[in-house]
C-alpha cells in the first residue's frame, strides 16, 4: 500500500486523533531498562549472538523480541506514536509476504543469515542492531496482539528522507 512518509504519519497521528491510539494502552513514556542481555556488534555491524538465545534470555518469544529489537534499532528514541507506526509497517510487510516478523527481518541466507545486524548489512529490510528496552517490548506486544490500531493504513514500507540522503551521498 505504498510508502509511509514518516513526517506525514507524525502529522496524522498528532493532528488527526492518532494520540488516542497511544493512550488506549499503557506504554512507558521512557524507554526503561534494557530487556535481555547486552549485545555488541562485530566489525561488520552484526550481533553475533543467536536470536533464539537472546529472546529466551529476555524471557520473550522470538516474534516479540525481534519486533522490539527492530523498533529499538529503527526509531527507538522517537515518540511512541512513531514507534507504533514503524512496528505496524514491519508487521504489515511480514503479512504481505506470508512470513513471520522474524523471517522478514532476519535473513535466511547470505553471509549473516540468522543474525541481527545494521540495516545495510546483507541487504536487510530493517535494522536490528540495538538491544530492546521495556517500552519497545510494550509496543511490540501491543502491535502483535492488535491492542493498537494500525495508523499506517496497511503500509509495508517507510521512508526516511535523512537516511535516503545519507545513502545517496
């Protein structure tokens, strides 16, 4: 269903009543504590710990942990409304391709198959290099359970002008 222009999503969320979506569930205003073990990136921007092990150590199922990790990596410090939009875009993309969130964001082939990493490593759909915090897990759970409405209208991609400019130069 096209691209999500983050600026337009933010305007819609704040000026067209999207704040109600955020207020209908309990989500922390701050990121809170890290969930699970601290991870480090190798020289290629890859997290060398296996996703299943990280999710288990965090006490979460792999789908929730992976979506929370993607939220933290893509827009983790942005307002909750933006994080909700990003999470829905990732979920919509997974559903459109008849895959799980994990299958959508963790490559199954290539040099770093089965591992989290920066977005540009191995042509990834989204970045997963940052450890999730409590707020990211709350958002991931809310999106995966349908507790928050999709503010993107079913979008499967998002657009970041700053990231596009950096990639082109």
